């Protein structure tokens, strides 16, 4: 599992998770993201799932648990 904040995604850190930039955009569209500026975190889960946390989404215990499980990519 790894995660990266939106600000780091432009540097290609998602590539360490085996994702390309087009892959990331597909995932964001599938999560209903219309603008990169609305993305707070993208969490690449250990089984290959991807969680997208937007800026208007409250960051609670479940999100914090996911962020604590792995260092930033």
C-alpha cells in the first residue's frame, strides 16, 4: 500500500505503484473526479484497489488508518 498527496502526483510518484499517468486519470474519472484540484490523496491499496480522497471529503479514522499503513510513494 502506498499513497501520495495530489501535489506529488505531478512528479510521477504513482509510477512506483506500477501506474502510468493515463491509468491515474482513468481511476480519477471512475471515482467521479472532475478536477485535479479537488483531490486530496490517492491511496494505492495493497490488493491493487485505489482510494481517492477529495478535498471536500472528511478525513476520519478510516482514512487516517489507510494513510498510516504505508509511507508516501
